[in-house]
């Protein structure tokens, strides 16, 4: 990469992502130990969703007023301060009567994440050259997926040794390191006053990202694809996979670890493939997106119908491979179509859509699994991914631009 600031951003964001997983694991452990109630534990992802959605709605107001680097750094700094207060609170004041305070902390930390994540993603095109954009996305996406998948397993192991207080202290250390690294990200941004904005109208500013997506056919196609994918994604959470492994595959819970390892291997392999073959993917980005969309649908359907444990490892590994390639190409296209400040607003909308869709779908999938069967859950997820693929294949003429040609499109927007 031409700009070493991307590497600093990558390291800083990775530490923050790991901390985000670890502190949730620590809080789930603390809440369950105090309340011994699955209901109180289930409120953690619900509060997470609410904070992310509201933050995504309000993020454009900050994006209009401040530089992306400043938003990224300050949000991580405030998150670090909140986590320090949370750690002190859990170690000394937490009880069943004061459990509600935990949810307040979760809300505000996720709320701040809704500012930092769009800013981080929108900075990538400014830190790397056009031809290296797909490589940068493959690195960022692969490491983030690795942390998301492996972080829960690592967090569980660390919680057993460090307990929740120790894990929160570790998270605080990761947040401090992340904040320090993000301070060294150097980017030449225009001042907010020089950007095209709608500061005079706060409502228009809040919904500008929605307007951009609504007016651009390519962005509508891609975000509809992401919405369908978010509907399907809850099938891979532990509350669905555990009963699937037990009832459908008929094996022990240790297979949850094997399945996660296979998925992680597929994601990791896709990241390496995208990085090494970035020129090829750039030149065939539409075909990679279409093949990825079809294979993700097919692998999910076959996995849900399968009863062979060994075959399940192959299917979920293939799912991880094509899912990661698909997501890398989607983000590369979006970053090439939308410029700087507006890109952050588009990512804020995307975050809100995914948060709400995933949260509601998790509840729906849980009810379907309880009322019918675990296979029905995977069939419903497959249908959603099939709609996602149909959306891509019927709109493929709008996705004909290669990344090499996106540069002209960017110039036209400036």
C-alpha cells in the first residue's frame, strides 16, 4: 500500500473490533452470573441493535461538521472512557438491582461505534491508490471477519481464565492501544465547509445517505442484496447452530468449534485469494459478485438439508469463501461509486439497515425454529439469499463498470 496510514488504520480498527467482541462476552458472562436469566442475557444484543440503529441515523450530522479522521479518533477515545467506567462499575457496583446500568453502557458504546465504523470504511479509498482498493478491502474485511468469528471463541476461553473483570481490563487495554494508533492516521481531507453538504437542513442531512442510495440504481441493487443477506445471516449464530448440530447432525457440541473453524478457514482463504488476485477480480468484478451470490445461496441450502457432519464442514467452508469474496466486491464497488463524506453517510445507512434487519430476523428465525424445525430456518434463509441472487442477476447490466472505470465516475462526482 502506498500510504502506511492504511496499515495504522487496519491495526487500530482491528484492536477496536477485538475489544468490541471481548467486552460483550464479558458482559454476557457478568449478566448471566448475576441474574441466572437468559432473558436478561438476550437483552444485550437487542440493546446493541438499538444503539447501532440510532447512531446510524444521527451519524450524518457529525459527518457534515467534522473530518472523518476526527470522528474516528474521538469516538474511539470516548468509547475507551466509557469502557473504563463500565469496568469499574462491574467490578464494584454490579448487582441484579443495578443491572439496567449495564444496558445503558452497551447502548452508548454501540452508539459511538455507529460513528467510527462508517468513518473508518470511508477513509480507506483516501488512504490507498485506486488499483489497491480491492486489496485494502480484502485485508480489512478478512481480518474483521477473523476477529468476529474467532473472537467469540477466544473471548469464551479468556473469560474462563480472566473472569469478566479481567476480560474487561484486557478490552480496555486494546481500546487504549487502538486510540493511540488511530491518532497516527494521516489523511488529506477537505474541511467540512469545502464539502457539498446540507448543513442548513438537519433532516435532509440525516437522510442524505438514504437519498443517495435511492437515487443510484447500482447502490439500490447492492444494498437490497445486503438486506436479503442480513435476513439470512442469523442462521450462523450459536442459538441456531447448536440445535442444528445436536438435532440434525447428531454430534456433540464440540462440532460447533469444528464448524466455526471451517467457516473461518473459508473466510481467510477468500481474503488471501482476493489480495493475490486483485487485478483479475477487478476486471471480472461483476462475475465474481454473481458467482458469489449464487454459491452463498446454494451452500446455505445444502448445509441446512445435509445430515453428514464431515460434509457440513466442506459446505460451510465453501460458504465462507464465496461470502467473503462477495462482500469484498460489494464494498469495493460502493467505495468506488461514492466519494469521501457521502461515502461515510452511505455506510451509516448500511449499518442501520443491517443492524435492524439482523435483529428482527434473529427473533423471527428463533420463532420458526421453535415452532417448526431447524431445517425450516435454513430453508427460509436460503430463500432470502435466492432473492438476493435474483436481485443481482436481473440488475447485472447496472453492474458492468469495472473498478478501473470507476475512476472516471469519481471524477464526475467531484
